[in-house]
């Protein structure tokens, strides 16, 4: 290892990232010891040292004087990491859809945005409709299937599935009550 590269021993707390291994730091060798380096990448652009959040891609100015304090602060408040904002707010995917107006039966490309809340509602509807046990959401095979189908879907536990089903049931009961009240109002 040359003196221009950071010193990165093979420790489980350190990131062996290609962006971190290409750092040129003349004043001293940098050691990426903090667990925060698992969530950030180091970049040096035009002599300015920056770290970039792997979740929201926010750039934070990095100084050796402050160390990883700025990284800790951002890590605690990162809206994407904490689930306050969904990745779908920033990213859409291209999907092939069959066009109903296309006589050749070909496919067209369209954008698709993954909506986590709608997916959880659909999962609750599926559990209710097919009378699946709530524990299905914790089955390893089911989780593997979901991960391969949509990597942005965060798995839920059976208690969360239960609350989703109960919420769906409450909404259906309210809708039925409104319907029955509207029937009773007819003279």
C-alpha cells in the first residue's frame, strides 16, 4: 500500500469501498474506522473533501478537525434512511406495458413509481381475500419472493400485517355503514 492511499486494515467495522480506497490525502493517511463509513462515501472534488450519504446522496463537507460529527448528525436525521420519505419520491422505474391501442400488440415503455403504502394495502387485501395466515409475511420464502419482485419493499412483521388488515376492515365497515345509512334515507 502506498502512502497516498488510506490505511484500511481488514476490520469488520471498516468499509472496503473502491471510492474510499482511491482517496489522495497528502497531510496524513486517513483511517476509515468509524461505523459511519458504512453509510457514506468519501469524495474529493477540486480539493474539497466531501462525504456523500448512500441513502439520499446529500453531500456534506468533511474536515479532519470535525471528524465524523457531521456524518452522525445527518445519519440521525436522514429522511430516507429513517423511512420518513420513500425512495419512490425520487426514483421511478421503466416498465414494459402492452398498449391497448397498439394493433401490433407490441409493448411501450412507461414509468412506474413504487408506492410502499399502496403495496402494504394490497398485501392486506390479499391476506383477507385468500384467508392467508398473518404469519405468511414472516415466511422466508415469501420474503425472498418479495425482495426479488420489488427490492424497495421493506418486509413487515405479522403484527404490522394484523394492524393493516384491521385498518382495512375498519374502512370497509365504515363504507358499509355509510351505504346502509344511505339506503335507510330513501323514502
